[in-house]
C-alpha cells in the first residue's frame, strides 16, 4: 500500500547510513556543538531519559527512555490514555516534564526551548490551520513565525505545495479543503522550515482509506526528499509496519521497543493452519515426524512453529493424508501489542474513525501462503 | 533539485536576530487579525449598526428630554465619545473570543510551538484587535459632523489616537479573561457579566458629576471612564460652545477626584498604564506551560 520502491529496501541500519550520507551537507547544530558531534552523525533526533510527568498526583508518564536516531521513522504506539499525548507534549515543549530530561537534536527542551522548536515540525491530530486563510497564507504565516529567510520563500512554499499535491489550490481558502487536503497541507507546513524532526500525531486518523494511502505516499516522498526524522503515533498497524523502529507505551511505561520484525520475533512462532482429509491421522503424523503438537479446531489443525513457511513443503511431502489447504500466519504487530498491553491496538479506536478503519484493515493478520 | 533541498540551511543556521524574529512573528499575528477583519465585511456592517443606532436614535431621543437644559446638540456631543468607544468595544472584545476560539480550533497550538515568545504573540494579537476596533470606531468618527463636531485634522488625529488607546484597553481586558478560559461559552458568559456594567459605569451616557456617590465610586475605578472623558475633553477643547452655553451645561464637567478635575493628559496616561499592566498580566498567564 505504501510501497514506495526505494523505501522498502531500507532497514533501520541501512536507513541510518543512507541518511548520514544525505545529511553530510547539513550544518551541525549551532548551540549544541559542545559535545562535538561530527557533521553527519549528529546528536540523536530525540533523546529522553527518565521522563516522567504527574498531573495533580496522577502519574501519566512514569520514567521513560527514548532514543530516535536522525533519519529514522519511529512509531510510538499505545492504547489511549497510556501517556502518548503527554509524552509528545513534553517532547514538543508544550509541557514541562516533572522528572527527567529531553534533548531534541542536541538541544535541551528546558533550557533551549526556542532552538528545540526551530528543529521541530508538528502535525497534530486535530487541524491547526486557519480556515479563513488561503493555503499559501497559512504557509506564509508559518514562515513568519519561524522567521524563515524571505529570499526563496515563495519557491520553497511552491515546492512544499507540490510535494503534497496541492499546487493547484494554493490560493483557495483552507475552509474549502477536504480533511485529507488539510492534513496534507499541515504536513507541508510542518516541513516548511526544514525541521530535523517531524512529529505526526495520528496523521491519518479519521481519513478514508484512499486519502490515507495518499497521505502516506506523500510522507514516503517526504522521507526521500527532505531526509527528515519522523516520529509518529498511529492506531493503524500497516502504518506502524512502515516504521524503522517502534516503541509501545502502556500505563506510562515503555513496554517494548525495537524494529517491527524484532518485536514480532519476540512473540515467536508463526501459526500454521491445515485442512486435511483426515485430521486425526495428520495430527499423529505431525507429532511423530516433526515433534509438533497440533491443536484441533473446527476448521482443521493448527500448529505453532518458528519458521512456518519453511515447514510447508516438508509438511506436504511428509503427510500421507490429503492436504486441502495450508495457511501460514506470521505474528502481527497486533499480536505484539496484545502481548504487551493485553489489548488489541484498535480496541479503543475513536468511534469516528472506527467506521472506515474497521473495514479498511482486512490484511492486518499477516501473510498467507 | 533534491540535493539542493537537503543542502539548504537547516533550521539552526538561519536563526535570525532575536528581535527581528519576534517582530516578524508579532506583525504576522497583527496582519492575521487585519485579514480576518477585511474578510468579514458583513460582520463589520452589523457591529456598526448598534453604535449608530445608539447615537442617532437613543441619542436624539434623549437629547429632547434635555432640551430644557442647553441645546439638544449638547447631549449629542456629550454622547459622541462614548459611542466611539462603544463602536470599538465589540471588535475589541472579540479578540478575546478569538484567542479562545484559536485555542479551541487548534491554530493557537501552531503559534505556541513556534520559536517565539508567547508574549509576542499576545501583543501582536492585542494590537491587531485594537487596530481593527479603532477602524470600526473611525467609521463612526467620520460621522462627527452630523452631531456638530468640527472636522479638523488636529482634533481628529487626537481623537483617533485616544480611540486607539481605548480600543487597546478593551482588547487587553478581553485578553486577560480569555487566557484563563478554555471554552468559548464560558468566555461569552464572563463578558456579558462584565461589559454591560463597564459601559453603564463609564460616564458614557450620563456625567459622573450627576451620579450618586456609590455609582460615582464604581465609575472612577473603570478605565473606560477615563478613555471617554479624555475624548470628551478633547472635543470640548476644540468646540467650546457647549461648555459656554447658556445653561452652563454641567454634563461637560470633567471627571474629578474629590473636587480635583482630572486633566485629559492624565486620563490618557491612566488608560495607557492600565493597558500595559493588563497586558503584562495576560502575557504572564499566557506564557505558562503545564
């Protein structure tokens, strides 16, 4: 769905290297250069240590550590009320941590909030555009807020509008835009000042599937062209799968962190479902030849095995009984989420989004052979 | 092209002069208010209706009752500065509403995460609101000839300046309330409670000298009183006829503190000081993070 070609090949490690090359032209942060990060490597985009926040005695965030490397796409998942929004508020200087510290691109959020803000682009869940202004005016105002050089500004604005496919609507009032167009304009605006880090809080919530795909296609292009670190929260598993790394927060703590593949490997086994002519005999053979304990269900047999896809050929060759159907299900991020939080990722989806989302996600539960 | 994009200065490098950046952000906020104003012509027309009605219907009606005491024109001139303030009041106060509205609609967040001081944002907002309000007042001011205020450049310049200051005072007052409020409904409730008494107790319709002591005391702590009084004294300075009228027209007596007449210059200073203090208080509250 988001298969922007060059992107798919890029694992976390490759991504970091590739970006180091991309970024070698970038200046090292002016103020934070004390630690002597060389151009190219630079400080991490996000560095949070022991981050905690209490509101009126309630601990919303209980001491979390996060590191996001430059150029990475980082997914921040968690059930509603787990502390996601609070964490993002702290990372974006909108709230002050009760404990711990945060550095964004080497700048401390407490002592240098202005430098931090200069390095951040934000796209919030709810729109923060001015509907009574045109798209270009919204971008111009953003440029004024961030004191971008006036020289070349018109070109930069045109470039950003083009990036999100809104070139033709630059002079229309934002009030006349659809939800998807507004979201894309917000992404363009978030990138206008060339932030090192783009925060996307549920960037596609409430959008229909086509628009969602469109937004992601544009995001993929953003990653290619602007080489920006992306930090996003989402309730959509296919979006989380796009991330280089993921952290899952629950009850104010990070309960799991790693690449989607790593997280899924923690869950372990694939599930292989079989429909055969004689389930009893097949189960006995499975036990005898492969040492696997099959579970019999109404739709046939089911076994857990580490490398499901590799088992299938051997299985078919070994079983004497007729095999009608074999399905291999890999552990999904939903399984990961369920494992760590005791809930499915979409259990608590917003009612407004549920209508489109529920039907749009038929393929979350993995690949079939 | 792609390479050029990446190699262009990142955010850090073009960090401009601090003050220049604040100025640019503040003027952007100001400009946004002006754009909103110019794009809502229907709203302008409607909000001008009330003060004009006030002046030319209520004013003329009431002035007939005063006809025994001086010419009926006197009351119209007396009422005029107050109507200017009234014309500016609605748009001035609406800045507060727009702060709350920006908070609700989300645009406020876009401004809050920008690398500028929050006080800059608030000052830009208030100055924008004051400018819009003064523009509205200026429309009423243009009709000054109808009530007998002479068209003189120096008089109009002075009145406009005072009008701008009065607008700023009212804008800031709205902002002080708005920065404490999350919901637009709460803001409107707070305003209804506040604005009517402020208008009635400003010497706008009847002179302070004619008020009973308790009412005069309340009026004397109202900053609007001094804004209205300064304008009224400015007009009478250029148009001395009413004060010298046969009746002696006590309605034009300046506001006085225990018998000491407050000079218009001091009134202007008082309004300015009030605005500055209120703006500082609002900025402080606005700058607070959770």
